[in-house]
C-alpha cells in the first residue's frame, strides 16, 4: 500500500492508511509506505483488528523527507490479538522527529526487526507482551531519539519465545533496562 506524497513538486504529504476489521485476521502482504515529501508530514497508519483477531504486517514507513513522520498504531483500540511484525517500522529519519509508534496488543517478532522514530524524537510503546517467533530468538533494534521506549508487558516470556537481543541508543540504555517488567526473560540489551 503506497500513499506517499507525489514526486512532482515539493511539499506533498503522505496519505493516511486506516484498516479496521470488524472480524477476521488482518494480513498485509506487502509494505505500507506513507512518506511525506518536503515540509509536509508523513501519513498516519492505524491498523486494528477487533477482539482476538491477529494482525500481520510486512513493514511500515511513515517518515517525511523534510519534517515530522506520521504515527503508527497497531491494535491500540482494544483488540487483543497478536501483532506479528515481519518487517521494520519507521516513522522518522535523520534529524526529523518521527510520529509515535504504539503496539497495543501482544507483539511477536517474525524476523529481526528495527523500529525507529528517528534521532529527533517520537515515543515507542509496547502495551502488552513482546516475544520472538517461537525458537527463532529474533532481535530488536530500537531508535527513539529524544522520545521514550516503554515496555508494559513481559518481554520474551512466551514458551521458547526469548528475544536474541534488544539494541538501543546509548542514552536510552539505562532507562530501557530499568523498565523491563517483572516476569521478563533476561534479554541482552546492547548499546548502539
């Protein structure tokens, strides 16, 4: 799904993408791109599956080439199904602030994943458990610039679902280690 600002002319915003399923699993087979051009923000991406229905995404990019990126929200409206990440989430690059990235229900890393709101800000929130795909020990690289990173649920605590490592910017290292919830499996936290 591509809603990028057009390449002709400057200052074209990325279009918003909203997927809200009343029933059934949501599988996005390709990447979602809502990149803003010039001085217009990237588009917001909001995907919600009702009840216990799952979401699977390949990757989402909402940054802007000249200003702030759009937010990314996955299952933050009350759905409790597992969100499986099979591609990176990027809402900010370089010195542009990224939009907040919120994973509202249990999250599984289907591969090694990078989540970035850029070096100038944007929060990253895991509002439930965070696990690797079973027996894969996938890794997670996090960049939140001046934003914060929050883990609300246990990390790597599912059966055979430990993460290989979490890599963060050096200034966030102490905060991330301090905020791992109880019941989390020990995960190496590495400074970039």
